[in-house]
């Protein structure tokens, strides 16, 4: 069970103001409500946050340790709320780079939300695979990138958002024995993937390389929806994000195989220059995370 923003807020103001009554007055809540929220916060964390044996509630060692982190959490929450009400201050053009899976799953609702909240904003979207988006960001050709497996660069902020589950798929009509994909039984099949140096291309090479093998027939193209349909046609295999099976449209006839060795998930991240107005990009990253959470 996760704690709520209200529980953390109640703890913070009791600690800051030195009492439950003062915190209740500041939050315009009843004292029992504030007390209940703090107790629930303590229950979730599994320890007392205040020593209540004294005249004033005094933070315990744990309460003192988390105080600064909770303060940052509340400040960030207020910032996101302000941005959602006030818009993206002063911005007229937003240049978004989106990896293919992000574009298919999240981008339509993200753009709809931006249009509803910030009608004055013009959005320019580039959809490409992640390594190209990373270079576009470094060249300042885009403002924010939603991409997977980015590299670390000086002056660039990287915020992990969620994990991408990768699966091997083949067409249901393809002659293939069993339900397990191994480098040995896929090595001679045509494999559809993004072109080098994409993250999927690199992951495939590493997966085969773990058994000392190299795929014999790599066929490359960019849209993951097309890659899924090529695999569905029954002429080869593809490594794709699991969600792309649903997002690639109706009529797909795919078998999902268990991978041995297992394929590590990719990290979907938001990436921007640190010297840019960071609060705006944090707002966009949080908005994307909220949309993704609703899809689970």
C-alpha cells in the first residue's frame, strides 16, 4: 500500500509547525483528520514518525530523516499543480521527440491533454527510434525526448518513467516448434527490427551474442507497427514491446514466445537539457506517467 499526498502533507506540517492543532489550522482540516492521516502514514511506513510522550510531538529519527524528502515532494506537487493551471509559461512552441512505442501508446492522449489545457501552444512532434532522438536532443533540434535506453551526457537530465517489456513474436502460421525462443532456434529465421544503432537492434545482437551466435537475416524498418505486421505475416520473428501487439491494429495473428535467456526490459525515459526551464519538462514527464498509469 502506498502513502497519499495528503498523509505526507499532514506529517510535514505537524513537524514544521510543532503540533497537530497548528497543522490542522494551516490545512483547514479538523485535528482528528490530521492525526488520522499521520497515523496512516506511520502505518504504511511501519514506524512512528513522532514521539508523542512530550509536550509537543517531536520527530523520531525516521521522521527527521524523511522531512527534507517530504518537503521536496510537496514542493514538486505544488509546482505540477501550478503548471497544470497556469500552462507552460511563455512557451509558444514545444518540440517533442517520441520513440515509436511511446508515440503509439501515450502521444495521442498527451497531445489531447496539452491542447485542452494550453490552447495557445504549438506542438511539433518527431517520431523516430531512440538513438536518433537522443542525437536530435543533443543538437537542440527538439526540446524533450521520450525514449528508451538513453546514454548519460553532461548537462542532460534523464528521468526514468516506466519499464518496457520486450517479447519475441512470430506469425501463428509460421512453422515453429514449441513456445520458447532461443538464439539457437531463431538464428536462421528472418528477423524484423529497427535499423542500427537502435536499442532493439542492439538488444537483439546482444541476446544472440550471449550464446556466441549472430542472427543470419536481419531485416530492418522503422515503424514498430509495421514490424509487428511483418511478423504476423508468418515469414519471420520480431522483438517488440509487448504493448505493440495491441497497438498495431486488428487482424494480427501473433504467437508470443518465452525468451531464454530472458530479455531485460528497456527503460522508457524523459530527457532534456538541464539549462532549460526544467519545471515545464517535469510537468510533461508527470503527465506522460499519469497517462501510462491509466492504461495499466
